[in-house]
């Protein structure tokens, strides 16, 4: 979902792009054009993507014959859950889509936890993800697996692009355009965004310190650093990226979405992604706090938001009314992957934004601070 960028772009918003002619099957216009990122950015991204796997090899070597301690596994699970929910509940459902209103201290905790996932600073994360919703699976989408067309070769190349390849391209998303609410009116989120590098360091140092303290040995700190630090980061990153890649290619589409949007529900990733892999349900109603709509669609992020609501830490939660859910099921079932059409905006009480040539997702949180 996100680039790995430490700087917050404050450049003025560019003019709206002209409406591209796109038939839903061809490669994106200019999609094959090579967009070379600056060398420094490429090196940093490569380090963040590849280093955890080098660490995994080192970790297995270190653990060979000695085993991995229970402490390492428990610390890895703890940091995976905390940072993962920081991304899904904090970055995604709270800050990107405004699915609920959180107490200020909870908002800060969620933003800090998400920032420790090595998925980019929160304002860039939000901007990129809003752009993904605004241009889903058509030209303008930062990480669509349909970028190179729907032929077998194009699909494979597109899958790699949507998973992690897009991180290595240089197609900046303007935070001023897609996340002005956070950039201009939310000093706490701006500070946390700027603290992204420090929070990344903390994300690795905390498991190291905990492992050292619990085991009483430097070696214990080192194995915790590898398993609960780097390997945990790698796992969460690839689960998140799989929502961008696999959850637009494989799985069911029970709900109606906008034209060209090919988001899917993919059950095998539901638990590891904390409910984010019910991606078709999410794209059909982006602001809904629950992505798993069916009775057996487990959604831990929604369960946590529900708990926050009961504790009165979260208010104004956007839960989907059952009648609207039924309507979406009906609309969705009438369309196939290739021909799906959006549910009518009016039928679900959504308003439109943007003018000709630009389609804004009506649920995007690009509005003023008064709406928070
Ligand atoms: Zn998506
Ligand atoms: Zn979203």
C-alpha cells in the first residue's frame, strides 16, 4: 500500500490529469514507460525490501542446532500484532478513510504503531492509498496489477509491479493533493510522520532490548532483533503488499464496485492481514469500518474498533447498515470480474467530488478538518 519514503512532499497540487481512455483490458497508456527513481531512493527501498530476507537466512543459520526461543516467537507475535493493527486500524481505516473518530491519544498511539511497520511515513501512506482508491485498476493507480494489460505476460509483470515493483518506480503522489487534512491541519500526525525514521529504529531496537532483558544475554537480544524485528517486518510488509497484488487478482467479488475496479475477497490472508484481505468488500464501501461483511469473514481490525467503541474510545463509527449490505450483495452478484459496475452512489447515500476527467472516491478523507 505504501512507498518507503521519509520525506513529506509539500509541493503544490498539480492540475487534474485529463480523463484517460481506458478499455479495462489494455496496458495503461505510458504504463510501459520506464520511470527511474533517484539512485538514493532505489538503494534505500532495496535495503528495506531485501535486508529482512538476508536476515532470515542469517537467522536460520544462527538458530540451526540451537533453536529459536519461545521469547523470540512471542516477541515477534506481539510486535506483528501491534504494528499490523497500527496499519490496518490506524493508517487505513482511521486516517485514510475516516471510518471512525478516535480519542486524540488513541489516534497518536495507532499512528505511532503503524509507523513502526516500515511502510512509509503515515502521510505518504495515506496519500498513496487514497490515490489507489481514486484510480483503482486504471491509469493513475499507483499499484495496479493490470498496469501491463490482461494478457498472461502482462498479468505476471503486473503482479510483480503491484506487489513490490511499484516501490522502485518514481511516480510521486502529492500529499498536498491527497492528504491535505493531515498535512495542513493535523500537527500531531505531521510530527509522527516526520518521526518515521526514528520510529523505524525503535521498531528494531525495542525487540532487541526486550530479548536482551528477558534472556539476560546479548545473544538473546540478537535473535529477538532478527525474529521479532527484521523477520516480523518482512512478513507484515509482504502481507500488506499481497493485499495490493493478490487481492486485485485472485478471489471472489461478491460486491459491486466502480468501473474497472477488480478488488477481490481472499480468505487465506484474512487472519494475517487482520481482515484487510476482504478487499472487495472494502472497495465497495471504503468508509465502512468492517471489511469482512459475511458472517464467516473474520475481521480482527473491525473487532478492535468495536472494542474501542464499547470503551468509548472510538465514536462516529461507520458500520454498514444491513439493508445497504444486502443491496451491495445484489448489485455485486449481477456482475462478473470483467464487467462489474459501481453500485449507484445515490443508493448508498454517497456524494461525489471532483469534476470531469477526475474521479474521486466519495469516501476519501480529503476534506477539511471540520469533517474529522
Ligand atoms: Zn485495493
Ligand atoms: Zn482503503
